[in-house]
């Protein structure tokens, strides 16, 4: 990779990690940087899944005490998420870059709108038993969300947290723990499919994964000093810029 592209991707990984730690939406940053570096959209989307996986894993581990209370009941949702992610990632592989490029700006607009609405979509605490993790409605909604996550991960976390809030019992932290657990499953399946299809740009991934880890650590410092609304505004502006970029160059 050219030196300037390497610097761009390293900084994007760092910013992505920091943004995820504060407000979420780091996929917009990594996808956008790879697009500007000339990486085809399918490879950029697939590689973004790789860059986000470490964060999903560490977030899941941070919630381990919560997960231990419901993981057996969540196995069905994990299996459904795996099947949905497999379907979504296979759909992406079935497309060529020109076809996917036409879809990207519309996907970005939808994901940006969803992310912008995130504060109003946060789940409200509700009573109920942990058995609701296996409900039919919850399973169906999670399957659809997993298809989207396997196909195009931007905004997946917001979408999943909102849908879990409508279909599952428990407080915010329990729902967030479940969301992180399912995100690991979705990302792992998608990465496996993308790797087998040879569409992951491993060079950029190797640059952004460690810088993303550094950014995640720095995000704790940022969260104490920068309003979350300002970070969310930055992510939304990035999503709008990328949509305009893809409309203009499509």
C-alpha cells in the first residue's frame, strides 16, 4: 500500500475504535477510509467486518457476568444469527462491485438515519423472564437483522439494540450484553464467508485492527471529555459525506 494510504487507514482504525467506544458507528469510518483509498466497495465492506470483530469480542467479555445468566437461553438466537449472517454474506458475495456500488449510497443513507435516531431507539427497561430470548417474534426479527449484518454491517449494532428492546425482557445492560454476543456470531460467520471468497483486503485489515484497539482505549479518555452528541454528529456527517461521495462517483 502507498504510504499515505497506510497513514489514512491507521488513523481511520484509531478513530473508528474511539468512536465505537463513545457512541458506536465505527464502521462508517473504516468503510469510508478504504473507499477513499481506492479499495472496491465489496472488499471495503468485508474488511470492515474484520476491523470491528475485536471490539465486539472485548465488549462481550466486559459483559461476561451478565451473559452467564442467560447464555443458554440465547443459544437459539446465536444459531439464528449465524444462519442469517451466512445468508447476508453469501448475498454480498453473489454481487459484483458495480452492482453493490449502486446500492451503497442508499444503504449508507438508511444506516446513517438509523444511527442518528439511535438515542430515541434505546430500549426501555421491561419486566419479564429470561425465556423471552427464544420467542418467535424475537427470533424472526433477529434473523432479519443478522442478514443485514452479514450483508452490510454499518448501523447493525443500533438496529439490533432497538429490535432486542422491542422483543426481549431485561434492562439496558442485559440487552446490550446480548447484542454484543450476537454481534460476535454475525461478524465471525461473515468474516469466514468473506475470507473463503477472497474478498478481504488483509493489508488494510492488519493496519486498522491494532490502531482500532488503541482507539478503543483512547475512547475512554474521549468519553470523559467530549459530549457523545458531538461524536454522534461526526459519525452522521461521515455517513452523509460517504453517501454523497458514492452518488457523485457512481
